[in-house]
């Protein structure tokens, strides 16, 4: 019994207490009781950190820990600090380190002093603020994301006076809702002064603790206590067993469940004598049996009460608040209508910066592959514009006006392949493009013909039976909104009378199989058969296991067909399918030869992993049945548009409720670290993936690991080992016969091992960012948190780029960060899913972006539609038009805005970006406004199929593609920029 103990103890006691709990779940239960009693409850997060561990991957929890502690210190009256046991291993800073500053409307303050203060207080200075603890100063605009806030804020200044304070959205970077009167800014770390900050920084730099970067972010908390000895004014923080000094006035209690009291020398919470916890099976029965008591019902709002199954509200007291408390005493009964919320980490939205950096490879649609060298200002015909500089072979330079940025793409190819630079002015790139176009037409026509063939067949009508509702509810978990939507879309296709051809795309572990099983359920209950085919025996075995569990209570006859079936089992399964005795089958390509009595649905998992012949057989098999293809890699949005009439798409973007993120650590290679990481996982009963991407050295690595941990059960896998042996070893690993799987990066795709929750990647600096993110996605798949260690040989020898890439991965551990980190590289894999053959040779030559655009155009052309992108107008006006550095200081942000403006397809989009720029950067100057006018004119001119607009002196020349008149000449009032813009804009708008 537990909540009742807390209730009885606190009911008659005032003052300040520290309650120590076993874990987060217990801490929440205590918090609910404390809140119900009207006492101040302050719950610290459950931080399971070893002493001296790099704290960067725990950034969000550390911020929460410091904020809750500061609130606790500040609170007056009775209060309780609730701490999960492991959190006590952290040093607890003293109250004087939690100073705050308030910024109010109309207040005048020194910007330079504020900058200095926020720096010392641990804020990170960035171009664009998207995470808690970040700040950006841009002239008279300050963006800041305080650690206690749910949204960042934009502060506008007039000189040094605060003109407005507004929240804004991270994903659009635009302000929302009303202005605030004031804003409270706590430290992002601690309120240190200059002397304290410098002393702590010195301590971290010479720290004995292992960390990729030795700075305050990673190690600051661990070295706080030592500063008192250095003679700084900093109050010492205390460690476990001594924190009584930091929290000396608080009376402490450990919960009865925590058998650690002897170690902490604490009082244990006495067991309740007058109250007990109750389990509520039927609330109405409980209430009627205890009419003589004072009955309180806890509900978060009145709607919940009205929609509840309570027979009567008479004689009940209602308490409207969050939390779940169910307690009974001699005279009282407390019951909750609230349900315990499953904790869900929502993925953080982020603007995907398709950031071009100097030195990146780019592809120009006419000149081919070159190297991006930056942005330069040039004067042409007396007017200043900005140009993107691209170098080709022999250092030949190409200058592209920023108004024509849509003609270049970042070069991306599978596995980070490096391209060969093209030579300028050579026709070879044109020839290559023509050759690729030919190939693409073949692919596109194949896609379209197959679709036409399917449309000729009338669809098998599969109606959703009434019992589907209860089947949904027997899943044993709450479906995410995306899953629900995908299930509805699939079922509506099945009952539409047309043939379904749908592609379901979702990250690994986001619940695609559940969607497929709902479709299969409907097919079987409508009197038909269904099959699911997977590329590997391992994957098919996984699906079979899931289906056995999911269909256990249904009357569905299920079978499996793969290499591990005996000849007798195979024969029986094939006969059963032919005669209709088996409703549902899952297997590998062995299924392609099967004959069915009345097959209605084929589900294909990871279609792109099948060979050419198998794909052909699949196509033949699925011409006159419903087809659902599943893929674990995102499909590029633009390709969706081109294909939308051929195939339908569903996407699942939200992670399941119980799924955790993956803590990521970057470390210099050290046997001690490896040993500790493996033992840490084995201690919690898990398994480890060890990725070592060199077949030549893998056996030597096996010896090193054996020497470190002689009793470790280990298996080795790589591409030279036969498929049969690989699958057998994988199945043994899945059954728990091995502790560690040492392999090359072949573990990257598709397998679901819920017990393997630690991954060590040896030589992480030799992988691309997307590969590392994909690898990291293999762990943390069950309800346990995953740990991923990226080991590098020597951090001194790492390039700046590699360092930045690894730090970004370490800081973005949350779910769904793939969008931020690996946008491009993940898209590459997505392309192959639809277009069948990887065509990687061509992708390698012309880059993925251009390849995709050409494929989209080929599909639309064959369907008799106009191209997605009509060629844009060439703008050559002799006016000063560019995004000024005095408005947007950072080249990176300017380039990103140039890119977005170049891709605008209507005038409204340009004005929307202008609005956003005013919001983010303040008043725009003349050249910036003129650049935006040029972009508006370009959009209008492209829509009117004008090829080129140029000017000389007072005259403006308009050249047409398809018109009786080849060109028209306009006369401006003068050759001033304003007049040139006015006459051109007027002409285009009139048209």
C-alpha cells in the first residue's frame, strides 16, 4: 500500500519534506497525493546518470532538474520535494545559484550586458532558436527559449527599450497570439558570475572524466563542489549521502518500496493505519457500499464527470484537478475519474535547413556537378546583385544569380558516394541527361501500365465487419492518430469497389504491421484469403510471431512458409492455400509459387529489397488483388504528388506511446568505456549490437572483446557469411542465446530486436550522419531506453565537420529527429522503393535531386499532364536587389531564404516569406524589399510563360516563349530602380 501512506503522513503535518522514490512512476503517484492535499509538490525527473558521465545527452532532463529545484527553493509554506532515487547522485546546487531576471514591456536595459549575463548563465548563442536554452541577438530583435517555457519568445527593442514580447512558433519562426507584459528568464544552467564561470570552465577543461568535448555543458555539474576550495564565492554543491547540507532544512523520507534506506541512513515512511489504497473495478458499486462516508471524486474537468458512467452525483464532492488518487479511510472515500496518462515524447518540429555549406557538391541542371564556393556580390550594368559561385573542372567558375537558385540542387547519392566534377561548356552532361531521361521513361511507363492494368479489374469488395471494432481494441495499446488514419484509409480502399494500390511509409517500429493486420482481418472475415510476403526469413518469422499473438482470439487459420519449414510443412501449407483451408499466410519468396483458392489481399514488406525476378512475379500475382506495400523509409513529398494518381500513400509519423528516445554518447575509443557500456546493458538483462565496419579486421576485434570480457557470449556477422547462416545466427540472437552481436553495418535495416538496447559504433567518424541515425534506430525499440555509443579513434584528429556532425547526433536524441538530421540521405533510400531497380549508377552521375525531378516530369508527361516545374523566367533587371547583410547577418540564413524564395510557385508564398522576414529580422531595407519585388515578378512572369525580363537604361524588355510577338518593350519614367520595378510590375499584374 502506498499512496495511503503518503496521505496519512502528510494530512496532519506541515513543513518541508524530501520524499525519495524508486522511480518516475512512483514519484508521479506521490505527486498526485501531495497535489490533492493542496501542498506544494515539486517532482524531479528520474535521471539515471553515472558520476562523471557526459551530461550533454541529458540536456532536457538537466534543465528540468534545475528548474524544479529553483522553484522548490523559492516556494513558501508547506512543500514536498519528490526525488527518484537515482537523481540523488547528482550534485544539488545551493539556492543562491538560481537567480532570475525579468524583462518587462517598456523597460530599458543594456543589450551588451544582457548578452554577457545570458552567456555566463549557460545560454547557447545560435542563428535560429529552436531548442530550450538557446538565444539569438539580431540587431533590435532577441529570440530566446527559456528552459521553463513551452515556446520561444521574440523581444523587439527600440534602441534599448523593450517594444514588444511575443511567443513564436519553432516550425514557422513566426509570432503567434498576444503580446506579454513581461518575461521571466531563469539561467539555462546556473546564475554564475564572470569569476565563477571562468573557474568552472577551467575545471572542466582539465577534468579527469571522459567526455567528447570537455566543457560546462558536458561536465559542469560534476565540478561545482570543487570550486569552493578554489576560493571562488560559489557555494559548494553536495553529493549523495551529503546532500543533507544542500537541503538541510528539509525532513527526508524514503518510500517503503525502496530498500536503500540503510545506505542513506533515512527514515522510512510509516505504513498507514487508518487509510488504504483501493483498486477501482466498479465505481458505482464502491460508492453505494460506502454511502456513510464523505466521498470525493477527482476529475480534471466537468466534461469528464458528465461523460462518466456515474449513476448519481448526489452527495458527492468533486475536486477538479489532474492526477489519480484512490484511497479509502474510516470516514472518507477518494476516487479518480482521471486515467493515468502514458508519457509520450512528442517529436520536436524543426525547420529542415537544407543548408548548403561552402565545399558542398551541387548539380546545375544544364552544367552538371560542381563545388559550391559561396555567395558573392557583383556589379552588372551599374546594379549590384548577389551570385552563387560554383567551381567546375580546371577551377572554371560559374556565377548563378540568386534569383535562379531553383536551377541547382545539393548533390546527394546513395551511401554518400563522391561525384566526378563536370567540365563547363562540354556537351557530355547534356548527353548523360538524355540517356537518363530515356531510362526514366521506361520506368515511368512501366509504373503507369501496371496501374492501368489494375484499374481495368473490378475491385474485390471487402466490407468491414462489425467485430472489427473489438479487434481494434484488443491490440493491447492505444493507436496513434496516424495509425488510426492509415487503418481508415486502407479499409475505405478495400470497400470502395476499386483495386487498392497503397504504399504505407513509416519509420521502423512505428506500427506498420498493425495497419496490415487490420486489413488482413477484414479480408479473412469477408471470406477471402490474405498473404504477407517479406524479403528475409528473419522478417517473416517476426511477422508470423506478431500475427500469432494478434490473431490468437480470432477464428483465423494462420500458416508460415519459409526456408525453416520442413518439406512436409511446406506441402501441407501449399495444399491448404489451394483448397482454402488456410486463411492467412506469411512468408518469403517461397510464397510466389503458391496457388490460392480465393486470394483478395497481398501485403508486401520492404518491396525494394526483393530481386528483379521476384518483383516481376509479385507484379503478376498482384494484378487482380488488393495490394498494400510497406516501407520503413520516407518517400519524398514531391514524388508523392507525381504518383498520387497511380498509387495512394499513407504515412505514420508519430512514434508509439511507449517508445523511448536513444541516449547518444560520443567518446574517444577506450577499452574501459567499451567494457562499462556492455556491462551496463547486461546488468539490465539486455543485449548489445557492436558495429565494426571492416570485414578484414572483424576477427581481431572479436579477440579484443573476448580479452575484455572472457565470459561474453558473442556471434559475428558480415556480408561474406551466407544468408542461411546469417538468419540462423540472428534468430539465436533474438532468442537470447548471445549477449553481443559483432557485425558490419548490415544490422542497419529492418530488424526488430526489443532486447538489444545498446549499440556501440566503432569508428563512427567514418560513417555519414544518416547512416549513424539509421543505426541508432535499431535500439530503444521496446519500452526500455536505448543507449548508443559513437566511438572515435582520436578526437584531436577529427575534422571540424565530423566533430559538428557527431555533436549534433549527441544533442538530438529525441524521437523523430531523423527529419532534422538525415533529411537528405533518408530520402535517397526512399526513392528506390517506388522505382524498383535502384538505378544507382544514374543517381550517382546526376545526383538524387535532379534524378527525382526528371522522374516526376516523365510520369506527368506520360499521363499527358504539364510538367511539375515549367522552366522559370530569367530575370536580368539592372537594379540593386539582394538580401542585405545588414538585415540578415548570417550567410547560412540568407542562402536558406534565397533557396525558399526561388522555389515559390505563387505570389502569396513570396509575401508569406516577406512577412516572416519582417517578424524575424525587423524592418527590411530597400535592396531586400526590391529583391522580394523581383521574386514576385518572376513568379508572375513564369506563370505567363515569359522566358526573360531584362532592362537597359529606361527600357524593359519582355521576351516570350509562345506568342505572336517575340518580345515587348516597356518604357519607364526614369532609370531609377523604383520606376523600373513599377512599370514591370504594372505590366505583369495587368496581364
